[in-house]
């Protein structure tokens, strides 16, 4: 018995081959797995590395600025901060200007783990650069920035 499909299977194949969102999600997952593996010796995930790196500033940033940079909502960011705070890699401190606002301070331990992980991060990027045709990684970065 044949079932009449409202959306033909050929359409599914077309979407699979052309959906930029699907391709971006698959690439993001593959990159996340790659960088998670690279950051594992430092006790970090790739997301935690990015979060800690986003705190490496002359002055502690407010939670909202970090959430914007990482394209995260505040609730998700707050949850992501907890294990890093527990491990002593960052502190959440009140702002002196507005006691209701919270600032994110990278601790000495956080700076240390970043300094040790950074050469591995660089190495992974160098490897990606060689795996892609000449200049394509720079183009990809530009295109992704334009989309986001």
C-alpha cells in the first residue's frame, strides 16, 4: 500500500542538500566535537574556552555584554558560568556603579588555564586552515560574521 505524501521525498533530498541552517548545524557540531576533544586535557569544553576567553578584558564585563558576544540568553549564560565559578576560573561580582548589575571576573586560575589551552586552540585552527583550500577559512569567518 502506497501512502500519498504531502511533501514528496525529492523535496526532502533537496532540503537536505540546500538547507544552510542544517549545514551550519552539522558543521557546528563537528567543530564542537573537535574542539571539545582539544580542550579536554584542560578540563574545558570548547564553549567554556570561548566563555573564559570572552572575559579576558582589561575590565570585568557585565553579564549582558558577554551574553551578547556569545549569542546566548542570560539564563543559559548563567547556567554555563556555574561550573567555571565552582572550579575557581571566574567570579561573579557586583558592579560598583550599579549594585544590581553583575560583572564577570576572570581569576588567576582562569587566566592560567587559558594560557595553557591557547596553544592547542591555535594548533587546531592552523590544522583547519591547512584542511581547507587557500583562504577559504578567512572567507568562511567573514561570511559567518555577516550572517550573525
